[in-house]
C-alpha cells in the first residue's frame, strides 16, 4: 500500500458507532500507465485520469460526486501509476475537502478491477464500513450516487449497478443487463455478448455491500486457482504482507478483451455471479453517460459536462454574449480576443491565447496553446503548447449525439472523427488539417486529411 495519504480533520470518525447511518466509503479505479493506449497521443504526456474536460481533470469529476455524500469520509484511488502521479491531486483535494481522507493504493502489477479491490480489502474494510462505492475513473456521467444509495437501502441490496440505455446496435460493445422492470432486480449480466440480449448497459459505477462482494471475489479467485497453470494467490491472512507473483512482462492493454490469468475483473468474473443472487439491483439513469476511452471521446465528454454545468448555472462558465455561444469554459489565465467567437461546448485551458477573428466550436484547447488570427478549430483537441497558424483550419467530423464511437469512415477507411494535435504541434498559416491524429512535436506545412501523423 502506498503511504501517500492525507489525514482526516474534523467530521465524525469512521466506523460503526451508535449513529444509525450506515458507514460508506468510495473507491475510484484509475488504471495504470500500461493501459489507456487508446487515449494516445494525449496520454503520452499526461495520465488519462488527470486530463481536463470542462475545466477539471477526469478524476476530479468523480471525486466531486463522491464528496456530495456527507457520510463518505474516506476515498481510495486504486491503480498502478507511480505514487507521484496523484500527489498534487490529493493535496488539492484535501485543501478543498479537509474532512475527507484520500489515499492512493498502488498495485505493483495489474490485478483487474476486482483483484485490486480484493488485494486492498484490509484498507477498505478498516473500521467496518457497511458498503462502498466503486467508480471507474474513465466514466463521464452525473453520478447519481444518492439515488443508488436510496435504492440500496430500500431493497436491502447486496449490490447496485448504474445502468443506461443505448441504441441496440451499440449494446454489444458493453456489459449488458437484463432486469425486472418492476423490481429493478438484475436477472442476468453478460459482458460484451455475442448476440443482443438487452440495451440496458453497465455504466461502470457500483455500490457494494462489504459482506457480499469480497466473498464473491474470493470465490472467483478460487475458481481461477483451481484451473491448471494459473497464478497462486496468497492466503487471506498473508495477502497484504506477501508480494504477489509477477505478471507477464507486458501487462494486458485495455483493448485486449482476452482473459488473463493475472487479473480478476468485476465485469467478466463477478457481476454474472452476483446476478444469481436475489439482492443485485440496477438504477437506470436517464441523464447523460459515456466512456472516455479514446482521446477523441474527451470532446463529447467535455460537451456533456459543460452542458450540465450550464444547466446548473455554474459561475465557472463564460457569460453568454454575441461571441460566446454557451456553454463555454475559459480559464482565468487564458487570453481570448473580444472578436473571437467561441462555442458551443468549448474549453480553453490555462494561459492559452486565442487571437482576433478566431472561430472555435466543440473543441478543447489545452494550456499554453495559441490559435492565431482568423483560424478555425472545430471538433478538435489542440495539445499543450501547440500553435495553429493564421487562417488555418483544424477540424473533425461531427457525429450523432447518441453515438458512442469517435471514428468515421472516410474514403473507405476508418479514421478518428475528432482531430487531435499532441503536445507542441505546429500548424502553418492557411493549412487545413482534417480528421487527423498528430503525435507530439510535429510541424504541418501542408494540407492533410484522414491520417495519423507519426
């Protein structure tokens, strides 16, 4: 376990007391550096959980949702990044929420979404919490945690999963849930089924009873261990003081759907078993949801978070005007010329410079980037310290609002619908860049379309 943590200051103590309110904790799964390859080239320079959408890091949106539940006093980040990665986030979060303990629990090999929970179960179970939330950090939604908690209590549940509806043709890309419409009980769960069974899918947000989930994971580990040539897990008593057997040299990437012997996953190994119980329920959200898997998916996620902030009349957003089509986020240190037209769904990062006559729509401009006069940026991400020349066009292709893919077919070739410039890319004056992914430190002096610029 990492010793990177901050202490509780104030608030009620953890653990069951005479207070009848159930004790609740939260776990945010952040993954690690060998995953997130689909988030390149942005993840080459910044871990995906720290990438900013709508003015805040992806993980900050998860953490902010957790802090709205007053009974949560302890939050764990579980992953296998180096401890230094989240040090500043933890310090900043503690300053903002001094009554909440935040700890980073580092895996030294990829254990899977369930394996990581089991490995750190002593920390999670300390002071005997009744239940705990598990949130995947790469999920963009409104996180209706209070409603999940209410359903959990009403049904005396062992587990509650957040679900949402997607088009039938997209459902098989996700974990699919079959539920009883009246009772909301989960009857069946299949991860990425080969044939259509339901368009109600897993959102990657869970609430588990501590009495139910860890025995389920233990049973899954035992089933895995009973098969030949598999990893031998340490006993329950020795797990926290024993070094786990090393994984294969190349850890499995998130694009690899094959099972591995080293990991135990909630989605593939646990949820289908929980569906066999009578105490597994689904809360179906009608609000927005999408995954942030590819780098391009940050743009629709940015739009969803900005729209939610606009509906809530957040003071962080720029005031609507003839040149600001809401919602638009402009960092206080950014410089935007009054003649530039921004929006909708635009985020401008720290110290970015937007020149006269610029048009930006459905895009993210990262810190220290510069967009020179009369340039146009549409459906794109402009990387850190990148430059877009005068009269240049950097543009992607719009996709339907409910579409969960960020790729389109151009001239018979599947390409990224969002144009992405990595760190310190330069687009010359009057150059057009369309549906491209550009790796860091590249200079584009000619028009280019539908390419990955290496």
